C-alpha cells in the first residue's frame, strides 16, 4: 500500500504541528515547510503526492506560490488553507491553480476526507479505469500522462482540470449539473460553495482548450442546469 507524501506549507507552529500529527495518525507521510519559497523548492525536488498550502505566509502570498508551482510544471493536487470567509479568496485560489480549499477553523476529519478524494482521483481507480487515449475534436487526452495535446502543442492542465475535461468527455453531449460534476470530479457531496467552484474551473478550462474562450464551442453552458461537452 502506498504511503502518500503530503507537503504542508504553513508558518503557524501550532497549526503545522497539529497537521503533521493528524496526517501521521491517518497513515500519511507529512513534511512541513514554514515558508512558501522553501515549500516550492521542496515540492520541485521531492514530488509529494499532495500539497496543503496556507494563503498567508511570511515571504509572500500562497496564491503566488500556488501559481509558481503550476508554472514550473508541478501537477500534484493543491488544497489551500484560508482564514478568510471571503469568497474572493477562494475563487482567487482556484484561479491560481488550486484544486480545493478549506476555511480555518476546520476539522481534521473533513480535511483528510478531501485529501483522500483528491488522491483517489489523481492516482487511484479513477485514472486507471479510463481509456488510455480520448479524442475530442482536435484534442487528445492521454490518461497515463495526464496531458492534453492539440497537434504538437501540449496544453498544461492542472489535475482537477484534466479530470473535469475527462468527465465531460465520458459523458459527451449529456447535460451535467454542477452537483453531478462536484460528486464525480471532486469526490464529495456538493453544496452551494462547491458548485460555485465548478464555474471557476470551467472558465479556466475554456481559456486553455477553447480556440475562442469568449465564444466557447466545446464546453457549453446549459442555463439553469450546468454544462455539456458538444458532440
């Protein structure tokens, strides 16, 4: 059985130690970095399976470090921690490439549940159950590598964006509600906040795979319901 490595980037000593203890109790192998810069360096060298990233760090914003990790090609799931209840913070985290977020204070049980859901979809049965290659018009989805290509161009998607596109592709032409998408792609019961995150990820996905994101022809909005992938 794989012991998943979890990188925690958190400067508060009490919270950091609590997360380390909790993750060890649940069978993870955690490592703590107390600055964003050291966290990005560690992630680049040691390839943790998942990253838990605080927004407020002594050397900068977690948003910027999240973006840096995506820019250097790190595709691991990232869960952001925020003390803010402001929806703008949550949306901005998702815009920077995060896969999920938790608002402090939170329960270790819920955080672990969300971590396990991300790990299942990044490394578990979800990926292995899919066809090796999926073709959508001029896009090619390679399940083994998590890459999307258009001709010779490699389109850099985050893990959650890749799973979202794969899910839409498996149900091509079918109208999918936001709640269905949350359950299938994120792996937990939907609520109003989580359904709003679908909109953010759809927008970011369109910016990467649509030829004209402002006039999408591939990922279509179904007003009042959700989305569907054009046939």
